[in-house]
């Protein structure tokens, strides 16, 4: 099953890279401003914040609504809207479809993790770290490919390419056998809400707050990488190289995440991850101040200890600290924390760049990431 899930991750992240990582490049080629691009990503993220917990609630409440069906529905949304964007060039309509597209994409990302953990919790032998690591490898190769191709022929190929890969993801999902969901209780309290969840998992929720701050910075660095590189006199080709470096260095940590946990524990690993996020924004800020492209690439290398550790460890950590019946909801809230950070970062990012400069935006991001790291350190539970 590890091989099958690895294939699913490889195709999904190659597709994700085309839509999300190159959203700025694609939309800029269609004449969208930085503020409007930031608004599109932020609105998409906001909608996914609403959709993900709502979907988790539906899964918990109604036996016929499963994680598998929810994941497939999200992918169908990606396929449909990718196609519509490829044939429509009215910017207002494209804005609407792109928002729906990314909302589906982010929802799929969350439930792709919950999906496989249902099999793991049912005794299936799946190495999540290896599968996710290969997804990063696919992202790395795709980044270089898209950056090079886009710099030569433009980015109009993105929507149809994403649609084709999404169809392949759907086919892989359909190849998985149905699995019983033990996280569904026979009696579901439909009145459960976030306030009750916060009361039960107070420290976990404060960890989520820390991740909001950290992902504020992380998403600014990704969404506005094109603007960062333009301030260094570079372009789309270097965007591809930047994403490629970050994705390649993720592989070792993801491959050996289980062994790393056995030695250090998920709590310590998340602390290491937070520090790496902070180091990345600091080096990036200094790279822009000194107009040094090599420092920018050095900042991307810190991904090996930042995002690379966060992705698998956050999933395992949530699975570990939650009671079985709360795991789907917990994974959704963990994803939502990053999404809220994305909303705030993208809304603020475009406006700050146009009103002030990329330097000011990076300084704000550095301060916010520092605050998030402190909150995280104070509230992580040892398991």
C-alpha cells in the first residue's frame, strides 16, 4: 500500500505545484496585480477554513459521508475548475473559478492525509514519510520543469496540465479498497463545536495559533517568491529553481521521520521545524537587503528542517494527541491553522508590496514568525 500511496502523493504534488506554486506566475501572465493575486489566494484559503471543519463534521455525523468520498469530491472540483479556467479568459470569471479551484485543492490536501491514516489506524503498513517524501521529489522536478517551460512559452499550459494530473489522482484514489472508519462513534453529538474542542485540547489549540503565525510567513515566502526574486533582478526560471531546491532537501527528513521521532519525539521535532521556519525568513530578508541570490537559495535549503519535518510530524502529532473519535476533526483543525496563516499572509502581502516594498513585508513576516515560534514552544505537549 505504500507504493500506491506514494504514486498518489507524486501525482498530487506535481499537480499542486502547477496550480499553487505557480499561481502568481500564471495569474500575472493573465494581467492580475499582486494585490488581486493575494486576494484570490486569501479568499480561497478562507473558504477552505470553512469547508474543512464542516466536511469533518459531516464525516463524523453521517455514516454515508466518508473521507474517501470527500477527497474524491475535492478532486472533482479541481478537475472541473481547471478545465473552465483553460477556456475562459474573462478575469472576473477566472477569479471565481480559481478561488473554487484552490479551495478544492486545499481541502483535498487535508483529507489526503486523513485518508491514509484511516488505513494506518486499521493496521495497514504504510510508510507515510517515504510517500510524502516522494511527493516532495515530484514537486521539485515539477518546479524546475514549470519554471523553465513557463519562461519560454508562458504559463497557459498550467490549467489543462493540472486537470490531467488531477484525473490521474482520482484514478489512484479509486484503486484503494474501502476501509472501515473506526473514528466514527455510534452516537455522535452534533452539538460539538470548536469551543468544546478548545476546552478539551487547550494546548493543542494554542499550538494551532503558533502555526497560524508561522504559516503567515511560510505562505508569504511561497506566494510572493516571484516578487522577492524580481527585487533581485530574477524571474520565473529562478522561481522554479527556488521551489526545486526547497522540495529536494525535504526528502531526507521525510524518509527518516519515523526514526527521527523514535530518537527525539514529535514535540522536539516540531520545535526544530519552527526554528527552521524562522531561520528561513531571516536569511531571505537578509538576501533581499544585500541583493544576493545565493543567500536566497541558502534560505530555501532550510526547508529540510522546516516544512519537511512539519508536514509528517504535524500529522503524526495530531494523530497521537487526539482521542480516536477526534482525529478527523483534529487533522482538519491542524490544516486550517496553516490555511488561516495563508489568508492573513496573502491579504497583507500584496497590499504591503504595492504600498511599501518587499523589504517591509519580509520584516513583518520575520516578527510574526518569531512570535509564532514562542507560542509553539510554550504549548507543545510531550508524547
